[in-house]
């Protein structure tokens, strides 16, 4: 499956991994289950979205990103998107503004990095602050 999800750190981190070519149907097949799991937790959860080995984003990315932002569980604390491509970084800037619109005051907790190691570093720094 081109999209996998795993939970780490005793359900305090959810990691989405996008590999190769994937579709929005692949994403939606997992999103509601993952969001229900996150919402059932009684604590904040951080999210890593690893797109470093994925292909380019599927068509209609703006429409689907809008849906992702609107449906994001309230207890998501920090989101770190991993992906080195220039297109993904451009898209990230747009998504950050949209996410801030649908999840007020949370856009500051949205980050973009080039490597998975950088993603974990951001989460470790956040833990030291909390």
C-alpha cells in the first residue's frame, strides 16, 4: 500500500508515510480511521507526514488539502511534513495558511523539513518546552 500509518511513543506520535505513487482514495481509505483514533486519545498527539519517498502530489491537491485541514482532530499538537521537493515546499506555504484558517492558533505548530531526522528533532525540542 502506498500509504502507511504507525503510532509511536505510546500513541503520542502518529507517522504517515507516503511512498511512490498514491491517490486521494488511498489517503481517504485511512484518514477517518486515523482521525477517530487520534480523537479518542485524551492527550495531545504530534504528527509526522513523511513524503520524502512519495511521487508528486495527486491532482486537485488544493481541494483535498482543504478537507484535510478542516477534518484535523483538535488534539493534534505539532505537524511536521517531510519532503525535499521545491513543489512540496511551495504547497506547504499555502497549506500552512489554510490550516491556520481552519485551526486558529495552530499554524505556528506546522513545520516543513527535508529529512525524517529533522522531524524528530523538532518534536524532541517541543517536548523539552512542554
